[in-house]
C-alpha cells in the first residue's frame, strides 16, 4: 500500500507532463550562438528581442553553457535582437520581421571591452543554483562559503547531497555516488576521496554540477548519480592571482595558507596553485550493545574519544598552448600529500547475567598514516570545421601510495582489580600502492540543423597492491604474526564505447538517446591464502532524454537510464581489520556490482524553480551489514549485496528574491525507500519515508559586506540495518572587502548550535545497539585573502583548450 500510493503519485505527475504534448502550437524560432573574441562559447549572456519603434521588450533569455539561445516571439512588429555580457561589447541587429519562418543568426561574436571590469560594482546577490535540463549547477565562485572552507564542506551543501560525519557522500537518499574533477573520475575509495576533498580548498572550485541521471558520454559508474567539481580556469590576460592565510578552531587549531597564480599571454595559458592546511576533529562515540544470552542480558557500554590531525599539501598546475585557432594541447599535474595521526581512548563496561561481576576493557588506539598522490594529464582539442565538429583526446596517469600503522593497546580486568589487568597489543601495518592509466577520445559532429552526434572510446587499467600485516603481543611479550595478515593484488580493466544522438522532434520537443557499452575484467588475488577471484562481464547502459519546452520559461524533461557501481578494491580484499577489541571489519571477495535503473521527470520554470519526480530500482545494492557472535560477544562489519532497494523521490527547488541585495535558495526533498534482503536467519524488509530541507540566504550589505546563511534539516531515516534520528544544523559566514576589493576577510561558523549529532541504533535479528556520535563539527574559521594583478588591462575570456579533460585523480 505504501509504494502503491507513491507510484500513483508519480503516474499522476507523469501524465500531467505528457498532457502538455498535445497542446503544442506552431511557433517561430529565433536562434543563434554567442561566442567571445577567441571563438569560445559565451554562456549566460543576455539575449533580448525588442520592438524597434517603441523599444519595448518582447521577450528575452540567457545563453546556455555552449553559448546557444532560442527565442519564441509572438509578434508581427519589426524587431531588433540585442546581445550583451559583462566585460564585452554589445551586439545589436538590424530590424527584421519574423513572418512565419524561423531565423538563425548563426554565431554572434562579442569582442572584449577592455578595462570594463575596473568600473563594475556588483550589487546583487546572484543566483546560487541554476537548474538545467540535465543537471543542477551550484555556483560557488565568489561566495562567502567558498572562502576558507574545503571542497568536502561545499559539496555537502549542494542540493540533494548529504555528507555524513565520516565523509561518505549520498545523493537524493542513495549511496553509490561518483565524484568527478572536471568530468574526470577519481577512482578513490570513500575514505581516500573524503581526505582528498578535505585537502582541496573550496576556492579552487568554480561550480558544482549535480547530475542525477548522466547521459552516455559519462562513465556508467555511479548508480546514484554524479557530482562534478568544475575547477576554476584562468580567465584574464596578463598575470593575476591571490594569496591567503587562515585558521579554523573546532577544539584544535587548524591553520591554512596558500596561493594561486595565473598567466595568460598570446597562445599560452598557465596556472599554478599551492595550498597547505590542517584538518582535524575530536570524535565522541558512545555505543551501547545488548547481547541476549541464554541466562539473561549482557550489556557492553562503550565510550570512545578520539583526536585526529591531518596535514595536507595540495598542488595543481597546468599549461595550455593554442597551436592555432582550431587546435590546442595542454598538460596538467596534481600532487598532494596527507599525513597525520589519530589517538583514541575507548573504555567499555560489561555486565554479565550469570553473576554480579563487572568487566572492563580499556583500549588505547594510536594511528599514524601517510599517503601521497600524483596525477598527470595530457590533452588535445581540435575544432575540425566552423560548424562545430570537435575532437578531443586524453591520456591520464595516476599513482597513490598510502600507508598506516595502528597500535591497539588493550587492558582487561574485573571489578576493582585493575592492577591485575590482562594485557595484549595488536599492531596493524597497512601499505597500499595503486596506479591507473586512462586513455579516452571524444568526437562531436553537428548533423543538419540542431542535430548532433557524439561518439567516444575509453580504456582504463587499474592495479592495486595491498599488504596488511598484523602482529599480536600478550602480556608485554614479543609481537608474533597473526593469521589474519594478508597480501592482496587487485587488477581492473574497463573498455568502453558510447554513441549519442540528439535532435528536435518538432518545434518544442528535443530528444537525446545514447548507448554506452562497457567491458570489465576484474581479478582479486589473495597471495596469502592463494585465493583468486575473477569477474568478467559486458554491460550495456542505455539512456533516453526528452525535453519539452512549453514556452520560454517552462520546460519538462524526462530521462531514463541504467548505471552501475563496481565494488572498490578494498571491499573485495578478504582482510580482517581490527577496529577495537570488540569490532572487526572483513572484506568480501564475492561482492557483486550494483545496478540501478533510474527514471526522472523534471519540471523547470525560469531555470530556477524545479519540481522533480524520481524513481530508481537497484539490484545487488551495497549495504554495510553488522553481525554479532553471541559466544564471543563481538561484532563483525562487512559490505554485502542486498537483494533489492527502491527509491521514490520528490524534489522541489524554490528561489525567493526579496530584494536586489537579498535572495534565498530553498530545497525540499522527500524520499520513500525500501530495503529487502535475507540476512542470516532474518529478512530485512524496511519501508520508510524521509525528507530533507535546505535553505541558503545570500545578503549583500553596504561597504563591502556579504553574508551567507545555510540551514539544513534531515528527518529520521534508515540506511540498511541502522536507523538514524533527525538532525539539523546552521552554518553562517560573513565577508568584508577592502582596498577596492583586492583584500577580503571572511569569517565562517559551522554547526553554530552544535546540533549536527548522529543518534540512532540497530534493532534487527539478534543485534540491539544504540549509537551516539559527534565529530566536532562546530567550528569558527577566518580567512584573509589578497588578490593581485599585473600587466595589461584584463578582459574576460574563456580558457582556450579543453574544458573537460582535466584532473583525473
């Protein structure tokens, strides 16, 4: 009954959308494309049609990211087209009549207006979220929240995105999200990705693209969707850049310092960025585990306090060379290091039903970790004709070397007899090296009017070598090897090809259909146990988009696709990893990929208002499963495949502009989820309803002040076995500019009221556990930034060369 009602609702809105298809009437189209003085597309330019005699506005729009525009005038008067963009000279056409024929202005070039930016004073809180047919774009460049925060912070504030205290990213209530850097996959585990994004300053990011159902040109990886981080490009001639220094306090002092320099002259465009920062947290974790034994109830009351400090160094640099007007080549390099330590103390009180004795366990946990990552990219982009035929090619190499050493120092005693405590130590060394080679090429060919063919090939080769060495010591004795040590080598080869075609279906309908084929060959080799597991499969991932533009302001987009999430190599490694004396984590070499079939219907009004209905069904969905051993009273954590999950969602985005200086962006999302799987002797069969509300307020005040507030509430929800209580939190920031906006001071506060606390529990089969966790999310941070420029007058331009082939890992 629960899902029947939700499916009925989906069907109702679906038919409501289709009902508009019958209401089409013939309209005249005015179209064209706007480019800058370097022949690059100019997005978000203003395009208006006016009455030539009265100069009254007839209709208007803005160009999309490719610089294209489309207008539907309904006027018999003599019209005039005007195109304008900040930093460029305007274009004004001669007068014309529309009659009954379409009119295409072709490419309209706007030349740079030298020196114009020096006189521009921005006095409006610009829109934060732009909703497009295939994605939602969150513009963070120049925002208060981008100053001083890291990339993971701002990702977690994007519509539909939730980042938990461990850095795991969920999109629209679903796991299996892939994070891209400039359209390039990272191939990192959730833990490694979280550490990498914490090392990257948010100021390096121009915008965040949330793509719920990516088309065929994107890798099929990511059953829940894709989050693409678009990094800043050099947009000025001459030399410019900035330097910053800051500090965050969340119980620990976390300094940061860094700088960026950009150089653009003639055919060369270069940039370099170097940043150093500390990231840390104080973690409070309370667990109450109940074990139902034959003779009564035993309780484990565990209180853990941990302190982590991570030191990050992040470098990014690149150079593009414009061979001529049609061809360019470039190179990009990224290098980062993270090292630090974590110290924890866990104290557990154990009650026993058979007697009045109370047992105690005190565990001291010390972890030292160090990893280094190197990424290199070579790319080529060619424009083969004036019609828009393009080809691009990329070669990427990534290498990561990570190691950690964990020492668990445990004491066990009964009642007040601590001086007679039994002692043991557990030492775990984990060394991992992986390398990735990727080659890809993409081809785009316009075919006729408003029709485009896209083709592409890609190959990726991944190798990971993971050595886990565990030693034990009893009663201060020597360390001896433990049988759970393991040497694991993982190899993955994925070959892919895709084809996509888009074109019109009448004057108001556009479609895009695509098919991606991927062949995967995976081998997991446990050297220690002489166990080899292989998987080979070829999969086809179709996608269909239908865009119905009812008028200039209102469109409905339907899309359907199929996606995959492959297990990460660490999840396939049959290791046994000791978290504490009571808890172990074990890999699963039999873990299968999860597949998701997705549907979305998106109502978009004026590019800002949105109501979207989504449905997805995931087979072999990943789920973190806990099992208990009643005899040893220990808990095992393992990633397993659930039989099936379903997600039905409704998402609404509503911006409200109270004044030129004050606007808000509000997002409300409802989710209906079901989980079903046989786990042990019991059936996990859960149906639940949850919602999340996000409200961001942008305020521009006199004298160079800008204020941003972000409030989020997430209702109670269930993730597999565990139920999480509702939570809310508020972030705020303020920026003051000085010296003609060359100097800025930003102060950010996170989780101001200390309410981002995780509370929940598991009550399934023989597991009855309560959880409480807080990760020192409450913090205050300041950032002082100085912007500099030198050389010729600056003019806005798009970066020459490839805009999507960057930063692979």
